[in-house]
């Protein structure tokens, strides 16, 4: 079918990428979801700042890096 949804889906495939399979992926997703939730909550409470976003994503990156380094 050639409709607007399918066109957008086909175009989005050009921007996707594959990640290696890892048993830790669920934990990584949780860390990212928690960070995004925290940012959205700060927006709702009107305490959002660009520095907060940077800090939250840096914190998430640190957690993910530490998790990946664990054996």
C-alpha cells in the first residue's frame, strides 16, 4: 500500500541503525527511559533547563558505559 504512513515509515528506515545483540539491552533501555522520564517530569514541573538535560544524559551515558564494562 502506498499511503502517507508507509511513505514516512520507508523514509525513516534511512535513519535507523542496528545495535549489537546484548543481554544488557533491557537494562540499557531502562536507564534511557528513566532519564527521558526525568527530563519530561522537569518540563511538566517547569523546572527544565538545558543544563538539566545535559546532566541527565551525561549521567545516563555514565551508567550505560559502566554497565557495558561489567562482565
